[in-house]
C-alpha cells in the first residue's frame, strides 16, 4: 500500500519532516518514504495534502475501571483539593462490575483512544486490589494491548487499613505471582496517602525478580523520593513528576529513566504545571501521556495534552509532538513505534490539517482524519 499526496510527513527521523511525500507500507511496517511521485502499489490512500504524523504512544493509562467520579471533579473545580484516597471509590465500583462489563467499558475507551490518534497504549490494573479482581483487570487489559502493567500497589484497600505492610506483602507475593502471566510491567504509587519509599522499593524489587519491567508513579502530590527511587531502580519511566527538585532533574538527566508528564492531570486537579522545559534542557528524556482514569484525568485526547504541554509547560509544538510519540515509545522501551521510516511499524495518523501546529492552533477541535495501526485504518 502507498499513502501519497502527503502535504507534510513528520518522520521523527534525522530529516524530521518531508513535504509532498509518500510512504510505502507492507506487512504492517513502513518499507520506504520519499518525496515527489509515489511508486506504484496494490492499494493507494490519497492524503489530500494533509499532514501525517506517527501515531501517538500513550504510555500511562488506567482504562479498566467502572463507576463515575464526576462529582469529585466538580468539587475540585469548586476548590476542594485532590487526594489519592479517591481511588477507593473506583475500587468499590470496579469490584462490583462483571468481567463482561469491565471489558465492554475498557474496549469502548480504547476505541475512543484510537479515534484520538493513539496507536500504542499502556493499560494498568489498580482498581481491584484483591488478587481476584486485579487478575480480572489484567485479563481485560491484555485483551486490549501488549503493554499491560500490574498496579496492585495503587493504594491500600479499606480491608487493609492500618496494615499497609501486610498489603505490600500480598502484592509482592501471591498477587504478583498470579499477575505475571498477564503483565509486562509493574508499577507503584509512591506518594503520601499511598506507599512510602521502602514499601515501593519492596514491590519493585519483587516485580523485577519476577521478570517484569519497572515503572513508578512519582512526585505527583508534592516533593518526595519517587523520582530518585525510579532512577536508582532503573525504572523505564517516572510518571507525573509534578514536583521536581534540581536533584531530581539531575538524576533523570543522568539516567535512562524517562520523565513522563501528564498535563491533563494538572488540568483536572488544579495543581501547578511542572516546568518541562527545564527538564528537557537538562538533557532528560521526556514523554507526554493522557493518564486516562476516572478521578484525575478522564480524557483520551493526546491533542489536549500536547496543547497543555505547549501552553503551560514550556515546550514547543514539535517538542510536545515528539514527547507524545518518540517519548512515549522510550517510556515503554519500544523502538518500533513513535517514528515513521523503513522498519518502523506502520502506526500513523492522518491529520485533518496541513500541519501538526493545528493540534495546538485549534484546541478542542478534532484534528484526526484517520488512524492507521499496522497499516490498517481503524
């Protein structure tokens, strides 16, 4: 298949952008790109001089949940502070939902993400918090994506109130053992109101021993030890990074850990936006993700996250686009997505616009004309 008549092609390779371009796709991968007259092919898609970009790589989501927390959101908009404990509300609703209901809800959210241009997505558990319910969530997540994260250590459930260490032992033991067949990653919410540094390290060490990759919720609600722990443990990503010290930034810059920022979360929680410009200038790798979840970021719009990163976090439009594509790929340790060139997966978005600037230039207006995953329009 050839996609031709591309007004502007963003490759995220050395050349960066190609005008009046074409792309050849075969067996779910890009074979070649170029400019001018396109080669012959069995099938043709006319981009009509639109802009084509790599598909968005969303490396942090919580798609598997039931229930509604709109009242909590409305209260925050009225001045109430965000607290991690609200997660328990979703836990109760998720435990009460059937497997079929959870699968239907999550599948609908995935379809919404595809319409928003997301072609690679990570999905966490974390709203079950018993072995039975966490495994059910992981099974649903595995039916949606290969990038599945076990987040049994999201918060301490009500039945373990005052016994956090006992719950950590469960998460690091029997629950983890049951989760391993479904998960590729393990994550911990290292934060006040959730798990402290020692507890988080215990969970990560157990996950690593079980063969899972490491991720970490870090420094969301205030300064803390999360970022330093993520770097020390060699986590693929430290996510949120809302409150960063100079030492945190230096640690990230000297490591392979990706700082993953979640702009729609600050929009929803009314917390201060982090200065991503400072992190990027220090030499750290950054990603942007949606953090789609019912409590603090109920959106699948990567376009919104890009616009917020540019308007509120100090990035240029192309830097934000790269963070939402190449950055997300790095946070998932993926080399086949986030770019478009010979050998990459044919995961791409045809914008209904002549330039990617429109993602920010026209905020709130849908700009996705077509999402293509593995060479197939979805």
